[in-house]
C-alpha cells in the first residue's frame, strides 16, 4: 500500500478523529489491537494498516505525544546513516 492508494486518500480527505468517524465515514471495519498510555490501536480489516486514536480523557496529551513521536520518526527517517540499525525497520506513516 502506498500514499496514493484510494484507501489512504479517503482517510486523509476525511481526517477521522474518532472510532465512530472511521466506521461511519470511511466504510471500513476495525479490529481492536491494544491500548497504550495515551491511545487505543486498531487494525484496519482487509488492509495492512493500523490506526490509533487518543483516549478521550487524555486527548490533548495524546496528540502532543503523537506529535513528539512523529518528530522522532522523521528524524530517524532523514538520518538513515545515524539510525541505520532501526531506520530500515520503521513502518510507513501516512
């Protein structure tokens, strides 16, 4: 799957911010995977994708936490030489 797939475009256009929004607006099924400190993770049924949503009671902190993780991810992706042992194993983030 790549960034130009119809499924990814639908998610980006819709920009779902809740489980209900994904189920109603994106027309996909989700399977609960696990919960972390700030969010729940779901597998998108029929696609090699995972979506995460901040827990409602920690929504602001969860969004900050995700932004920090994305920043660290981008740093590792850009500096493959420095982070070569992990960079090749990083999943794609859309």
